[in-house]
C-alpha cells in the first residue's frame, strides 16, 4: 500500500535539526562576545563616533525593544526572561517539526539565537547590553534609532526571513 507521504515530505521530516541549533548557537556566541568586548572597552553610558551615521555606545536596557518598560522597578526582568524562554521552547518545537524547510528553519534559528542571547544578559546582569547606535543628521539635528545589539539584529533578520518565507509559500500556492 503506497504511503500518503511523498519522498520529499518524508525527507523534510527526517532532516536533522542540529544545523539549525548550531546557527542559533553561533548567534548566541557572536552576540555574547560582542557584548563582552563592549563591556571591556567602552565606558558605560559613553558614545564613540564611528561614521557620520553610526556610533558605538555602551548602555544598559532593563526593558525590551525600544526600552519598553525600562522604567519599571525590576519585575520586567523576569517577565521578559520567561516570555523569551517560552518563545524559545515554541521555536525549538517548530524547528523540530519543520526542520526540512530551509528558509523557515533559518529564520527560526536566528530568532532563537537572538532571544537566548538577550536572556543570558537578563539572567546574568539584570539588563541587556546595547551598543549599536544609528542616526541621521539633518540641518544640525540628530535623530537616533534606539540602540540595539547583535541579538536584536538576529531577531529582526529572522522576522524578515519569516515574512519572505511566507510570501514565497503564498506565491507558490497562488500560482
């Protein structure tokens, strides 16, 4: 009796998950190493111009993206840690379930690495180290994007890849 699963479906299910977990680990290591370098070489709350639109800074963010809830008395540390760990568990489950879908799995691996990179900061230091400061200058005025780090960048890239994957998947079903 023929199987309801095609060979390509079977191979997608049996593809190993470890390459995606290695991508996540690489993101975590790059993120933690870059934050360590910043903590070693740049004084807290200082800024070092690199280009006309980019500074290296060293700031602490006790909140989430864009310093959301940063002014709260400390409960947000454990709230964002728990939220990130729950999201990470869901991502690992999705990776195991869909590990043969290359773009989808790569996106999840970047998001997982970024989330866990920031969790490490929250657990060890109670806040996240941010150091990338991009801005524009017009008519002598500067407008800064909120400072961020490599973990945040990986989460953003992962989210963009998820959108691209969904657009590609939707386009294939429409055609």
